[in-house]
C-alpha cells in the first residue's frame, strides 16, 4: 500500500487554485481520489507522470462529493482511459451521473433570490459552470464503513454536502478528509462554512474524524497535517461550539 498526495496549482478565471488530490496504490491497483476541474486535467496528467504513471494506469477514481473542483475533470480521465471505474457515494450517484441536479447547483440557484445586484454576474457565471460539468455513469457506489480493497475504509462525513465521504487507512492511521476539513494558516477549518449545506452535521463529521485518532489528515485544500492533530481538531470544534 502507498499513499501519495500531490499539489496541483492552476489559475482559473484570474483565481489561483491549489488542490491536493491523493493517489492510493492498494493491492497493486491505483486509485485517484477526486479529479479536479476540467481545466486542471493536464496538471493531473503531469503529476501522475512524475510518479511514473499515466491515466491508463489508473484503476478507478474515488469521488468524495459532487463539487466542480472534484468531478469537473472526470470526463477527461474517462476519455483517456475508457476502462477507468468511477466510484462515489450512494447518496450522490444520481447527481454525479447526471440524473438530477447537484446539491451545489440547487443551492446556487436558491441564493439568487435577494442577492445584491453587484454579486449577480459572478453567481450566474458559477451556475453556468456547474451546469457545464460533463456527467457520466457511476460504476460503483459506497456507503459508510464500506471498504476499498480491504485497506481503505469509507467514512460518511456529511455536512459540506449530504453525501460527502472521506477515507481512512488504518494501517497508517491516515484520514483523507477531502472537503470535510481544510487547512488554513496551519489550522483546521470547515471548508467554505458559508456554503456548507449543514454546518452542525459538518462539525459532527469532524468529531467523527477526531474519534479515529488519526496520525495524519489529508485535506484537498491545504495539504497534509501530521502534527498536533487532536489539539487542532479540538480547537476547531471549540471555535464552532455555538453551531454544534
């Protein structure tokens, strides 16, 4: 088993984006956790190349949740590797596969009501970006406590979205938190708390991660934390105690 988290830096619409996807090698199979934006696909290809791999070497992509920076590049991966499998949570399979609108799109559309006029162009552009995500069928779904290759445990960590999942690797006590947590200025935080669909559930998910006593936590936004984990999680929960 190996765990490799790499950094993807890209500028999208004059905004600097930094992502930290993770490559898992389990029983000789390569799993990529999340697929980035469509625009970051070439950077993903380059990062895999630096590991001596191509997209065709990937067995599957493990989708943490339906947000544009996590599934926007899925179709590019699938076009390059038609045998690639797509996994996602059972709750979000309908939106990832395009059967229903995603929670994020529904949220963005609701927020248009009463929005200040000066914010409207950005909001409409964001909605169009969400509508433009190319959808594709999901091959496998997972639920809480399901396993990938008997080495990686799926954790239901709702809040950011209702079907958000993280992953726990007991052998190394590593949690791949995806957007259940972010790292900002060396500290943990809730990812975009103002857009988190259910903040109390998001905090419960943080408490669940804390209960695992992880040795390291990988955040899609922020990278890897490996020191004073419990202390930093306690500080986060205390900071949001009024919402918990």
